[in-house]
C-alpha cells in the first residue's frame, strides 16, 4: 500500500514534536543538557526536516497532476 507524502509528513512531524517534548522535559528534569536531550533534539531536527520535504513533495505532485 502506497502512503501519500502528506500522511508521512504528518507522521514525521508528530514524531519530531514528541522528541522535542522529551528533550525539553529531560532538560527541565536534569537542569542541564544531557546526552539524551541532545540526541532527542538532533533526532527531532531530522524528523521535522523530513516532514518539510514530504510536504514540499506533496505540493509538487499535486501541481504536476493539475497540469
């Protein structure tokens, strides 16, 4: 089954937001940046970047189908 780029973008955006939440929670609990919080922030960055690319792909496919 082929998933649409928009649904994948929503999934990656949700996962990225969860990692941001975990990183912020870890910083508040520990009082300083730890390896886990830095790792979560980096992973969230990649997830949100991937979501943005999928959103761009969705609009590109939509534009190609309209022509």
